[in-house]
């Protein structure tokens, strides 16, 4: 059963039991926009205890707020009881809720008008208490009720407004945008994990460039990512970057993202983050050491936002290696093959391609590396080891730190196609490391 089918079945069961029930929120919005919804939500006047009776296998995912998760095969749907919210004391959630039989009351406590639409599947009609359909037509993200109150209730709504406007290609309604500007500093009250998740969505759901332009316009960017805000006005050598400053360069790359992974999108965002602190003018504009500085900064930024350690490592690798492509024509075979062995190398390639297209537009190095990567068999890039530590001991070498140096030298020759067998590897070892050898080990 699909999520849509499950949602309709839930509505039908609730109505057969004498309850009001509607599809709500994003699934209604997306359907009206001609987009296939990712998730479906149902709202009803059935109390949480009644929902548990009707759906005994449901999982309570927000019991205090009357939210249950109903599953059917691979599909799942959130079902929530109509409610009104009490005061928000922590800038995140209401201190208490009151369950109600009024669909309108439930809608009026929500965030934006375009998310406040309800659909009656039986009558195929829309319930619109807040003008959401008109705002969809006008392509506006508008807070329900008084914008300053809605945002003060949950400061994360500021980032959600940016995300919806970016993804849908909408504008933020002027009063709502003004309220965000006034309260932008309050985003600091929001947990880093919640900010992180919104940033990833802005980067990956579509409209990443517009999202970051709106973050800048709204005053949120210097609050959550001051290091990215600092890219603005940092000039670059025009012979390499005719597009303009580092901010414009980064925006152009964000604009070209197409359904990226979070790591690639973050790599694009952060690849030049080390340029502002390393900017200097000598015979020309220079950013000496910006890769090393930027790698460290990327790790610090992502750690601050509570990204998983593995994700931080992968993004840091993208930043650390993003300039290496310029050296590809002069790389030894072994160096280039090791470069190709980087985890997720396709993301390194794509970051470099976007970097070129957003600046000088010369893809020669990209084409060279891509050709090499596609034509070389895996065994040429990651050849089977010819010698082990046991082989070295049997050849009369003392175990110790020298082993690693020897094994690296063997792999180097192997990657350079100078040796291809165990015998050739042993001959190379004896010729390059004769002083370390004691001769064949005795029985």
C-alpha cells in the first residue's frame, strides 16, 4: 500500500467511526502544486485514546501533542488530533496543548498559510481557513496570523520559511520577512541539530542558491553561518575568477547542484571557506594556505552544527582535495591512482566540475581525470598486494617501522607498472633496502 492509499484508508476508517478526518499540510500543498507528496498527514477530532482504539498497532511519536504513527506495509502516515497550543515558553514547542473538535482551531496554530490547507477526499473539497490557496497562487510564504507571534513561538520557523520559499520558488511575504529580520538573532536559541537539518534541506531539496540568498536577506546567514557570510566582498583574481567575489562564486556553484548528496552540497558550500582569513594582495590577490585553513574551518563548522563524525570527515576531504585537480597533468601514475582511490571520488569530480563552471569554465583537467577514472580497471587502481609483512620476515628483514616504508615503495612501483609479480617485488626490495637485509631467514 502506498502512503497515499494508507492515508485515504485512515480517513475512511475515522469517518466510518463517526469522526472528522482530513488530509493536511504539505501533502495538500504539494498536490495542488502538481508535485507528488513525499509524506502524508491526517488530522482528526478523534482523541489520542480513541486513535489507539481504532489503530491498536499505531506508535505514539508525540503523545503529549496527540500524534500517532500508523504503519501499513512499507508506508506510514502521521495522524494527529485537532488541537490548540498554549504559550510557547522555550521558543520551540507549546507548554501544553488542548485537544479540540475544531479543524479551524487546529489550522490557526500552524506555521504558514500554504501548510494550513485541509482536503476532504470524500467530497474532493478544500478547507481553507487562512487563505493558503490564494498564497499558493501568488507564490507567497506567509505566516498564519501575526508573523511576529508565529515566529516567536518557534524560531526554527524562520529557516522553514526560507526553505519553502527556496524549494518552491516563492517569495516570503513582506511582513513575514520583516518579522524574520527583526528576530533573526533568536535563531541562536534553536538546537544545533534542528538548524543543521534545515540547512541540509535548503542545500538538497532544490533552490540552494536562492535559499542562501534568502538567508542573507533575512539576516539569518551571519547568525548561523558567519563564515559563509564572510565570503561576501572577498575579491578573487579576475584571470581565474571572472565571475566575481567568493560569495558569487559559491552561489553559482550552489545554483548548479542537482539532487546532491548532503556531503557534496556541504563540500560546495564550504570549499572556499578558508579564503577570507587568508586573503592578501602581493603581486596579485593570493589565498596562501586557504585549503588547509578551510579544511579545519569546515570541520569546526560542521562539528558546531552536530553533524555526524563520518559526514564531517567526508566533507573535510572534499575541501582538502578540491585544488588537486590542477596538478593532474603532472601527477605520477601512482599519485593519480591514489587520488582516484579517495572514498566517494565521484563527489570530488563533481565538486571540481562545478568549481570550474562557476569560474574559468576550463574543464581540461576534469576531462583528463574523468577519462583516467573511467578507463582504468579497479585492479589497476587498487592492485592486490604483492608482499606482506610475513614475506619480508621470510626474506630476512627485521619487523619494525621500516616495513611500512618498504611496503609503500613496493606499492608505488606496482602503481607505476614497474613490477607485477612477487618475485619482482622482492628483487626491488633487496635493491632499494639492502642495508636492512640480514639475508634469508634461517630455519
